C-alpha cells in the first residue's frame, strides 16, 4: 500500500500548481539559478580576495606564493583551499541528496533528514573523546561506520511502512535526535572550557593547507564515478517495484549500491568538515524545481547547484565576518537558511496520504487489562519509594531515615514529582499524536513544540545577562506557543493534516538545532547552561516549579476523558471519522492544542530531547492495551515510571555528579524504541 | 627579583595556614564553586571544604595546589545539593554565571556572589576587590592586602625584567583544534597583566566579556613582529598537525621562531592566576632570549 503511495520520482515531486513549463528538454530554471548563484559567489569571492591581496599579486599567489608575503600565503593556503573544499562538499552533498531521493523515492530525503550526517558526526565525536586511537586508522572509516549505522536504524524503523517518504524522514529525525542527545551528553559530562567539538561539528570550512582538498578529491571522485556508472539502473529505481522488476533489474542490489555511494559521499564530507546543514536537500530540490526532470539531468544539476550554493554561502559568511572576524561556521549558517526552505517546500510537495498504522496493527489484545495496569502501577509505587529514599551519600548508599529524611526529601520530592508529572504528560501527548496521525513515529518531540520552548530559553539566556529561573520559564513558554502558532499556521492550509504538521515540526527542530550550533560554536560559556538544560536535567526544579508542573498536569488530565471517544475513532482514518459525524477540523485542532499544552509544560522540566512521548504509548500497546482509555492509562503510568527511574539513575549513577534525567531517558529509550518498532 | 617576590609570597602560605586564629573562632566552612575565587582563598591561607569539578584543577589551574581533603561536589553547573547540605557549609561562594541555581544554593547556606567577569569588563580591578571581600569574609584582611601588594610588586619586578622585550606585541591563545584558537584580548585578565608588565597585546580586536575571541590561526597574521604564547593544555593532535601546515609555518611568529609554550594558567582566574601568568610569560621570554 505504501509502495503505491511512494509515487515515482518523475511525476510526483514537482511542486503542486507551479509546474515549470520550460520549452525543450533542458532544465532552464536550474541552469538560470545556477548561473545566478555562481554570479553571486564570484562577486563575493572577488570582493573577499580584493580585501586580502592587491590584484597584481593574484597570479603569483595562485601559482607560486611568495612565502615571505603573508597575504599571498593566506590566499594560497587558506582562502583558495577553503573555496575548493566548499565547491567539493557542496557538489558531493547535492549529488548525495539526489541519489537518496531517487533510491528512497522520497522528495524529502537528504543527508540531514535521513540521519546520515548526524550518525557520522556522532561516530567521530565518540571516537575523538573515547578512543582517539581509532581515528588513526582514518577518519573516513569511523564516519562511514556511524553513517551506515544511522541509515540502518532509519531503514529498520521505517521498513514496515514500506519506506514511505514520511516515515523515513521521521525515523531520520528520531535517529538525528538520538545522536544529538548522545553528543550533548558527551559535552555535558566532559565539561571543559574548550569546545573544539562544536566548531568542527558545526561545519567550519576553514582550511590551513590543501590536504583536505586532496583528501576529499579521490574519495568523492570514486563515489561519484560509481554513481555515474549506475545512472540507468538508478533511473529504473524511480519506477515502482513491479515495473522495474519486469525490466530485469536486480532492484535490491542497485538500491543498496546507490545508497552506499550516497552514504560514502556524506560520510567523507562530515569527516572532512563536519555537518553542512541542508545543502543536499536544497540542491536536489532546486534542481528538480528548476526543471531537471530526468535523473541524468538531476545528477548533473544538483551537484552544480550544491557547489554554487555552498560556495556563495561560504563567501557570504566570509564577507560578514571579515578575514579576521569571529568564527561563524558555514555549515550552521546553511542550516539556518535551509530550514525555512524546508518549511516553504512542505505545502508544495505531493507526498500522498499516510495510512493509519495502529488500526492495522495485529498485536494481541490483552484480556486482563486491569491486571496489567495494576502491575505497572505497583511497579511505579515501588520505583517512587526507591527514588525518594535510596541514594548514595558521603558514606555510601543509604536509606534516608530519621532526621535526615526530611532534609533529603526536600531536595528529592520536587525533582521526583516533577519527573513523574513530566513523564506522564509526555506519554499522553505522544499517545494523542500517534492516534491523531496514525503514525507510530509521531510524538511531541517531532512536533517542534519542544524545540520552540528550547528556543525561547536560548533567547532568554543570550539576550538577558542574568536570566533567573522565572524569566527562563516565561521565555520557554512563549517559545513553545510561538512554535505552536507557526506549526498551526502551516497546518491550517492542509486542514491540520497530520503529516504536514509533523514535517513542519521537523523543520522547526532543524532550525533550532542550527541556532544552537551557531551559538555554541562561538564558545560562549553560556552555551553550557543551555546544553545543560537541553539534556533534560531536573536539577533546577524547586518546590514551587514542581507544584506548578504537577498542578498543570492534574488540570490537563481532568480534560482527558473528553478526548477518549475521538482518540478511539481517529486511527480509523479521516473518511471513517467524518462518516461518524465528527467535525474533523475541530477535533484535530483541539487535540493539537491539548498536545501543545502537555508538551510545553513537560519540556520546561525535562528538556526537549526525551523519547517518552514516542516510547510510552508503544510500550502500552505492546502490553496489549488496545483501546484508547486503557492505552492512555498504561502509557501515562509507563511514562511516569520511565522518567522517575531515569531521574533516580541520573542522580545516583555517578554521584556526586549527575546525569540529566532527560538524557538517561533518551539513552534507555532509544534502544527500547528500536526494539519496539521492529516488526516480525 | 621576580623569583624572590614569588618565593616570598609562597613562603607566606604555610605560615598563614598554621597561624593561630582569633581566639576560639571556628574556621568558616566554605564551599567555593568558582576556581578563580578558590585560588584566592587558598592563597589567603583558607582551605575550602569543597569545590566543583575538582579534577580539572590539575589540568587548568595547577597553582596553588588543591589540598587532598577538599571534597568534590560535582559539576559547576549542577553541584550536588544533597551532598552540599551534608557538608553543612557556613557560606557558599558563587559567580553571576550561576545565578540560575542561586535560590537552590541559598536553601543550604548563605550565598555570596562575586563577579570577576562581567559585561563591564575590568577583571583585574574586580579581582582586587574580590580579594578584599574574601579577606574580610575570612578575617584575613592583612593577608589580603599583602596578596594585592605582592601581586603589584611582582608586576613591577616583571616589568623591569621584561623592558627589553616590550617592543614586540604578544598574542596569548588556547588552541581549540589545529585550525582555531581562543585569543585573549580586552576584558581578559591577561590584558590587564600585559598593561602592568609593559607588554603590548597583539590582539586588538573585539572579545566577549570572558575576554576572548575565537578565530582561525590565520587571523593572527596581521601583526608582523608579534610573538605567540600558547597555553597548555593542548587538545589532542593539535601539536602534531600544526607543524605540517603551510599557513602555520608561514605565520610571522613561526618564521621568527617567537613561539612560547606556557603551562596552564586559569584564564578566568583572579590575582594568583594573574601573577602566575606574568611569571610564566617572563620565564618563557627569558628562556627564548637565552636561546638566542
């Protein structure tokens, strides 16, 4: 079913209603765009190089720089290689984006959206911090391992949906989030004043010699050549499976070969300069919009556009910062520009509708739902007692008792109850999103609301020199609701169609990630404060904010019974729901508002990166709780249980240090989630 | 002369610690969350009960040594509150950077916040004021004034010693990776030290209020006669790759062989760090001139 929906490349990726109608077979639009970008890049390059070196010396600097003249050395060994690297990386990403889109039949596939860049980056970061000797074998191998692992995870997560475009991109986002969470954990746990990881991860194109260029050239060349040899079979991959198979193409082999070549391109780029956001997506999409219909044309135009794009962006960054300015990573800037592009693209892509997933699920229904719920409840009570009473102190592990009890409870109770409420709210929000969208990968984390809250927090930290906790909370709430408004504004056009909303969330999250990268790359110590909160620490929760969270949760839960009928119906699909006489628009809007409130209230406590919203409903469903109400109760209990457990582990595992609870939940949750989503 | 001042100062330390205290007064139990304030406390002869991120002391601060009995209460951003309470401190020393957790800390003990690095700059003056404030807090005003005077005296010694070197400016940097550095300028403690020992800072560009800017190493090529002083610790792999880079090898200070490797100095420190920086820089410059 999903296979049929994954429409073929040639017909469906054109922006709806704006089909370019250029005469002839040439991608005129793409060529014009390329020319315009090249002109801009050339002008900027001219201006940059003029600022560095008098024109009379240009040829000398290019051919044989005078080693005594620093200006010539800089042009020859810093400016020109940087230019070369920007061209190479831009072209490689554009090519990789096009191949990914073709092989996955997915107009939103790109190095970032399918999680490959994040995987490569994480592998390199892990190797740098934990096993530097691995890097001696070659950065590319480490990056490749990470990239392939990420891709495998994404494909495994979206396999049962027939690799439909939306499920792949959502799985890609989840994998990126997970990789990002681990990366953040590394930084938080190794608190130091030097943040080199940030600069590199944000895609600084700065060069000191030609080595990166010479390193990239053969590797990218080989991968590009492999793709060039596969143009014909890759074209056939754009057809549906039956059509391709009837032409005698060994589909699986070419799919894998195409994917492997694209992943290699991405891994090499990440190994050389870090993550360059969104160039791949932009180049591939612009080539298509510009009229490159045939794969052969796309494979030429996308790299050209990608190279021109990154060249122009990088020269623009150099104009803005000056040859000596503070360092702004180009990769983060392209991501900043790319996220709005993704938002703009959303309504213009024919993505097809997603099939409801939970309705078709063949999981067994439990007979004794009450028994299961009681068992989880009992477990939760046990965990609560443990979390409140048992922890290490200066004299080792002890049960709190006597006069110690009250003092310790005054610290632990707010944190535990806030974690409890946040976990419960996230679980409910996730359940509602999954029932609303019929997509098992839906959750508040991918709705963009968490990102909005985090964005507000960031503004507060950087705009005000001393942001107290109430100010931070106010800012985060404002951010959450601003994100909700943006998401709803985009959703309104599509009558709140769930998949559009989720993708808007993806774009918002990407925008937010890019901003974080830019800020952290400046090495500002305040970035550490932000990271600390992002990783979901319950540390700062005092009695007042715990009470606030618990009260909010309580009030929102009072409204839940009103939603249960809708939540039972929504997975049946839009047509069925309307057939039952329900106003779909209003229902969706109300559910979304509820999700937004739940998410904002919980994000403030545990940060935007947990997977509770994604995980808890699945666990409840796995236990055989099929109808909305028992599943909701089960999910809420499971969500609270995981969060309380995560908070306890975070407080005690490396005493007196602490691991943020949100991070522990993510680290536990990721593998559990992958296991849950694997279909037998 | 320099050595002598430094030696005199360090000789004071053990004395100060064993000196009999005011009759019957129990020593204050101080938890210090900032390494800069902690180094001043230690130099005044007061050992805090606990500090945050104990293990980075060896790597970033080094001097004065941290006594082994000082407890570690976790990271600077999230000092363990339960542990903190069980330590029963009389006072917690904090910095404005940690104002977010101040209400939590205040539940354990009174918090004194001392800002050295703020948007208003002037870290040296602030460090002097902080010294007086801390000295008054622990009842060691005399030692406090002695520390300030010794630091000033040390600077004028170093200034005399370094007068042959004052013509050429100096960059002070930390390597982030082989391509990028943090260069310290206006608003930094090192700039204040430069002013007092008669050395010009080669970096005249903007800095943030912690006193540094992040730039690629080619950003350090504008001054043709500058020397470079880089601080340890180095990130892994920086030293090896640097020597191969043509830009690095064409940098004026590499070609003049005017590069100095300095042991770690806390860049966000107070008077002891300022003094340590002046001493290490002077030693490095003298060693360079001795090499010819």
